[in-house]
C-alpha cells in the first residue's frame, strides 16, 4: 500500500469511528429521554371514576386535565354508563369495603380495560381486601412503590427568601388538631405524656373545638410548633397533617409516623423534629423549649424555604389526571392476585 493510500485508509477509519460515536451518543440521548421523560399517550384515554371518594364530587365537564393541569389526551368521567368504553376504571376502597358501592362484576369487562385500586389511607383503615383478589391491575396510593403514586404533598427544588415573622409573635407553644382519637394509637400515648411537660392547645372534633377551613391555618400559625402526628405509623404515610397543617401554616412540625429516613427523603431538608430522635417525652419537651427560646435555632427550621418549596395535592381531578401521565410506563399484564399482601408489605 502506498503512503497516500495508507493515509486515505486512516482517514476513512477515523471518519467511521466518529460516525459511530455520534450515532451511539444520539441513541443514548434518546434512551435517556425515554427513561426519564415518559410521553403522555397520543391517543385519548378515558378514565372512569366509579364513585367519588367520600361522596365529595367535582365537576368533570370539558377537558379538565388539559384546562387545569396541561395534561392532554386525558378525559375524566364519573358516568358509569360509559363503562364499556373506559380505558381505565378507578375504584376508591372506602366505598367498596363498606358496601356503599358495588364492583361492576355483572358487566362485561373489556379485555383492554384496566382497573385501579385507590386508597389514601394507611393499611389499618383498608378492610375487606381479600374479596378483591384477581381484579385490579394497578394500585393508586400515597406510597412511593404504588403503580400510580399520588402523595399528599411533595418537595420541589426552587425556593425563596422567607419573611420570618419572629418567635416573639407566637402566643401559643404547641397545637394539635385531631378528630379521630383512640387511646390505643401511638400518638395518643405520646400526647398524654408530652402534655405533662409543655402546654398543648388541642382542637378538632375529639376535643369539641373544631376549626373551620378558614381558621385552621391562622390558628396553627400562632404557635411555635405543630404536632403532625399520623393516626398510623405506616410505610410512607405522611398526610396533610405535615404538608398543609404545619408547612402551610408556617410552623415547625413535630412528626410521628414513618421513620426519620422516610421524612428525610420526602420532606424539605431540616424542616421537622422527629419524635423518635428522643428517648423520652421529657427530653422532647426540653428540646422544644430550647428551640422556642433561641431565635437562631428556631429559624434554622425554615432555611429550606431558600432552596425548596412544597406542593400539596387536594383535588381528586389532579390525582386522576396523573394516571394518563404514567400510563405509558405502567405494567400492561399485571393483576394483583393478593392485594392484601401488597397493602401490608
């Protein structure tokens, strides 16, 4: 081979290698985009809500997912006569388990139709699960491992400089809003012990001091701390007690629920005080007094506002529209043969 021929061969080899690198780089980019940015389906999806959770209904006329949440090709309905044409049917567990609504087992279920089991309650509140085996394709829950995860709230990047009102403006030390109080609950024992050391203002139906939605946050905001105690210490179960009652009121939450690791994964960094960090309620009470007395220590629990914000989910329509967002990545052949095992896992 001549010198010029050898040089041409090297040039072709380099060009071939460059083209290969560009191709695989492009392919990797497309795979990355597909993995992290699943597309909303291009065909219209019809989501049928078989019954409204706790009989609290919302209007579904028009293209609500597009108008309210910029989610296209997703149409919601609560008209049960459209069962035969629905792509997805959602059943809220509370009504099914208590006989307030019946599953449409007498109807011909289309082979391509998916059934969704929906519950925002912890396992202890989900009764009569065994009768539902072999019926549902997907779970919809606050849990991170649900097929359609819909938390009560979430932490997002992007903050702002908080306008701190100052500890001296608080006229209340700790507040707690509770309606369903049972002595056997873990939170009941913590409360009964903690109130021996610090003053706790209790509101709610249990204490016959209910707060209207209008007064809820303003009442809590008068306090240094809020007892964001969950009624059940279950996997990932962090309810509106944290996201709305504490964070939206602008007070420091004292949390009782899942592990500290779970709160650290889901809540804003440095935003809460976990009951499990203290050996006794006396130790917890002493720490709360210390924090309330030191403005700099207290303000540290609000530093997260500079880097993070929170979003709460309260409208069932927003939750239902999320089905369409996640639809392309949901398992197509899945059936829960033992739903109870998943709920209690």
